[in-house]
C-alpha cells in the first residue's frame, strides 16, 4: 500500500511519455507531502484497556501494521503523529492523556478506538468514566466495536490515510500547523471534587452561584418529566431545577447577549415542544 | 472409647467445628450470622484483631483471600467488612464479618494479621469510607485525593444516575432513549458538591502520594562511604503512560542512584466502576462486564461469576446444575484461556527484558489460533461473553467458519473437533516447546531473571499472593485441587510448583502450567466426543432472568493470573431480587501487587519492569 508507485502520485493533466511512467511523476506539492505523511504515520505506543490488546494483535504478525508504514510505535509522544486512544478513558487518566496530547508535535491525529473512547461505551454511567475522549481533545477517526477487531482498526487507519490525502496545503484550515506560531495547547483538566474542565470554569462558577442560593447543582431542563418518564432527579427537586434553568438564562443574559439570545431561543423551543406534547396528552 | 482418641488439633478442624471453637473461645464477641442465606460468624469489631489472630494462628487459616465491604443501607442500616480466610492446605472458607454503623464507620485494620488485607482495606476506605485504625497507609487507592464522597455507598449517586436498578423504566418497556449528557448542564459525566469553591481550586490529587517521601528538593545527594560512588536520591514516576507497565499502571519509586529504596504502586487509572455498575445491572447483564475485567482471559472470568451466582441459585428450589457437557466445554474454554494468557505473559515478560517484540510475536501468533476457535464458538475473539447460569451460551459449532473476515474464511473452514484436536495435540505443544527451546536456557534471560524479585513462600501467603506467583514460590496452592469445582476432580493433572520464587521460576511455572493445561485439554477431547449432541442446559432451557434467592456466595476459580473470586449478595426483594445487592470482584492482579513494593526493594530500576512483568497484571482487573 505504501510502496513507491509513482503512477499513484502522477496527475493525469501532465502527460509523461509511456516509457517514463513509473520513473517520472509530475504532481502537486500537497499530494507528495500528504503521500509521505500518510505512509509513515508513527503511532504512540500507548494502551489504555482491552482495545490495546487488539491494537497489539494488529501490530503483530497476523495483521501486520507495517503494511501501512505504521509499525514504528513510539513510546514518546514527541516522536509520534498518531494517538490511538485504545480503551476506556477515566477521569483520572484523562489528565495524563491531555498532557501527552499537548506534547505531540503537529501535525497530529487522534483516533478513538472502541466504544469507550468514542462515547463512554459500556462503562459510560460509571462515576469515574469520561463519555468519550472527544470531550477533551479533538478526534479524527472513530472506530466502533467493543473491542474493534484488528480488521476494524485497520479500516480506521485506512480511513485516516484517506483523510490525510484530502488535506490541501492551500487550505489553512486543513493544515493549521503552518500558521503563525505554535498552536494553543488543550487546557489540562483539574481533579477537584470531580474532574474540572478549565474551559467550563465560567459555567461551573455560575452553577455554584445558583447552588449557593439553594438551587440544585448542574441540573438541566427536565426533559424526562416532559416525556412523561420518571426523571432522574427526585420530583421534589423538580421545581427548583426548573427555576434554576430559567435563572441560569437570566444569569447568562447579564454576561453575554449573544449567548442569552441563544438560550432564550432554546427556552422558547422547549416551551413549544412541551405545549405540543401537553396537547397530545390531552387528546 | 471416644476419650481414647487423640484430640483433633485445631488446625485440622472442619470449618463448622472451627467456628464452634471460635465461639467457645470468644463467647461474647463471636456470634453466628443468622440471616437467611448467610453463613459464617459475625465478630464484635472491638475484638476483631484478637479473633483474626486466633483464626490464623490456632485454626490455621493462614491465607486471607478476600476482604470487602458491604453497605446494607435501607435494609439494616449498617456496613460490614466480610473476610474470607482459607487454609493453604485446602478446604472451604471461614467467613467472618465485622459490622459497623454507617456514620463514622470504623473497623480495626487486619494488616497486622494478614498483610494481604492492605490494598483491600484501602479500597474499602476509598469506596465506602470505612476508617481502619491501625492501617499503616490508609488513603485512597482507586480514586484521587479530594474526590467528593465514597461512591460505593448505596446513597451515593453518580452524575448519570437514572434509577437504582436496570432495566431502567425509561428504556424498557417504554423504549425512550435519551443521552445522559442531556440532563447534565455541563454535558459531561460530572457532579460537583454545592459548596464548590473554584477560587481556591488547586490540583491536590497527588499530594498524599509524595507526602511520605520527605521531599524538600527533587534530588538529594547521598553521602557515600569513601571509595564508593556518590549517588543521589531521586523520585521517579514510572507510568501511567509507560510502555512496560502493561497498561496504565504507575509506580512512584525512590531511588538511591539506580537502586530502589521504596516503591509505591499508584492505581485507579482504569477504575471504571465495575462494581457500582454491577450493582445496578441485572444478574445476567454482568457476564459481559466480567469479560472486561481480565481482558486477556475472559472465559475464566465468566466462569468465576457464573459459579458464584450458581451457588446462590442452588439455594433456591428450581436450580438444576449445568449438564456434564456444559462443564466439559467450560473447562475446555478455561484451559485454552490459560494458555492464551500464559503465552501473552511470557511474550511480554520477554518484552520487558528488552527482547523487544520478537518473542511476543511468536507467542501472539499461536494465540490467534485459539482466538479463532473462540470467535467461531462465542462470536467474539476477545470478549467472549460465553457462559451462562447453568450452562453455556451455545454448543460448539460443527464447522469453524468465522463471520467477520469473509476474505480469509474462504480458506478457513474446518471441522471443529479436528481443528481442536490438531490445536491441542500438535500446534500448542509445539509452540510451547519452541518457546522453551529458545528462551529457557538463554544466558541473558538467566542472568536477568535468576535471583531477581524473590518472593519467599511465607511472605507470598501472608500477602495473599495467588496463582503462578504463589506457586512459583513453592506453595502448592491451586484452587482446582484445593477447593475443587466443575469436573476438575475427575481430571488428571498436577499442581506445578517451583522452589525459588524468583522471576525465572515465575517464567518457568507458566511453561509448566501450559503443559498441564494441555494435559487437561487432551482429557477434555474424548469427553467432548462422548457427549456430542447432549444438552448444554439442563432441560435444554436457558434462564435469562433468574430470581436469585436471598443470601451471599463467594465463588472462586483459579484464573490464569491467580484466584479470581466473586462475592455476591442477593438482598432486598423477598421473591428473589433480579439485581445483585453487592457484587465484589476479588481480583488477583490487584492483590498480587500488594507484595510488589517488598519484592522490588534493593533491585535496580530495570528489574522493576521485569518483576512487574513476571507478576503478570492486567489493569482492567487491577482497577476494575
């Protein structure tokens, strides 16, 4: 797959004499750049849980990652291009993962391998489990499965290669690492009473203010009650929770008019939805 | 004539008489556990240490298998610690319980009696908030310092809490599906206490790890004798991201130059709340979760859990034990799993020794053949989810064709029994011999392994080490023989032991055990032939939603990594609850690590990695 076949690179708009095909190729810079990058993708030697076993099996002789130029697994993030998040991400582990991600040089790619890394998986409800690594770092390819078979992982890797092939050097959105200065690191989460994402600090602060007034902490609009399903939050707290939701809108309105407009819009939509459902019930 | 008989020594008393002995010796402190379906004795917690010492020294229960907490919130509003002690000479458990009120819960520590209680008590403190006065190092083990609350308490609710028990009303039978993130305003799996103060928020999660190390500066120069090399004392973190920690394990090591002074395991990086989820799940739902404990030997985990629940089911009226064919298939699967696990373990031990990936490649290649068989039978390579209460999921297929890899499977089409016979009689013995031939006499391996990481037998028993780790220290303790289950009593095999207890012996014992497994598998083959076509469920009917009678049970199996125990309690609903009240996993990888600090002391940094590799841990099980 990754062996040098110049015909693969050659653009047909520039004709080359037949006997020179295979020796000479005229191509674009993007194409040769992407070809060389995707043919020597070095993954980070980094396993989290069960999926790591399948990842190792993929690297072993039967499935053989080296067919894709990916067999050079580096233990150091500073030498690797691809992070395969292979397994359940716990709150305790996400802190090191974000640190490792920040240490990887651009261009870097992340692959969420398996159900847990993609969205929490079977352990999603657990108190120490992160519902998918994409809540903290950007993910390029998701591979379903629990665990994905080596075939599925290979398919994911091929998909990543396709993604790289499609990135154009002319488009700065595709190749942001050629921008001015280093890219911003992802803020590292803090382990307090629960995991705290620094990007959500403002939201958490607002909720803390509400909590100080006796409103429940962190409860969203009770869509469960609207659906006629017994809600997760005890019924007694339902009313304050609704108040909290409206109060949070008011609190947000003071901070950011744009956000307030969005929240108001959502409130209106929810009210419409509730009314519609109420109407259905009465029929 | 009876008075002519010599009195039976207390160390040989049957469990029932041993309990009588205890009650006579401590008439005030020891009482029978009279709850329906429960056994053992309840011990007044003020006398717990004395009683435990008598149990160990006078009655000979030298081996503490499991120590775990149960929260009876809403039933009798107390918490209790449950201890299962065994004799290394064999026999059933002596079950002791110490009860404590839920407020200011406190139970004296038994680390002084059985050092193997160390991590288990720390876990009970972490997850239940029980204080253990007398514990040398009582701090959180799976979660971080500063975590809000003790999550395994029954009144502690996680951020995505919906209901106490599955199936959730919202999902079944009404069929609404809602993403849990939608209810949480942060869109994440988080909950904060109401008095959260963000202004003084600093990450204190690692404070206690370093607190005992007396660190003022990072590097401290140690004065050396004249003529010797001057060294520095420094603290090194190995992990959680480290290629040789077999996952996300972390060790904080204090070094004098290159020599290990202290080593502290730090875990919980893969703590995925197995037990909390398990208590929300229905009985059957836990089987696929057990696959993900020790994810290299999923069949063995299935077996342990299924056996524990079957013990409970056996107390009810409508229980029929698994058929003979089901038992044979179970043993076949478990022993194949043992070979898978040991191949993997040896491959990666060599990896840790620096033979990067070459021996592992050979070990993995043979493993794939077994996984093919698992895939054809159970439908999955790794997470087999194969065993069921009173039987197995499916009979062996007639022909082996995979379903996921259609390209290869044009070639892969075998008669299952022929495939198995070839695998067991030829392929596996050949690959074990191959490993033996190339590795055992290697000069490098001998130099690196002999005399490294010695675990003396007494220490192994005291620290509750199990499995190959304990047997390599010369203690012939194998549950398949000592507390037999399934069809093991009629099978012919030996308990392997090795005398020295070093890394080299732990490598050799895995070869020995694989050969014993081959012996067992060879005996399974004719039994499979003979029972061809028989039912795999008694009455040919699987029970998917069992009403499990009220009570407790401790099922344990000899998993490839050691003793895997499941302590399950069925409580609450008098008709027979559909969900476990308590679901505890006594994980061999977790408890085998208790002795790691002792084993590494005085060795070089490079040896830590090898010693850890020779214990053979898997993090899914360590952290659960």
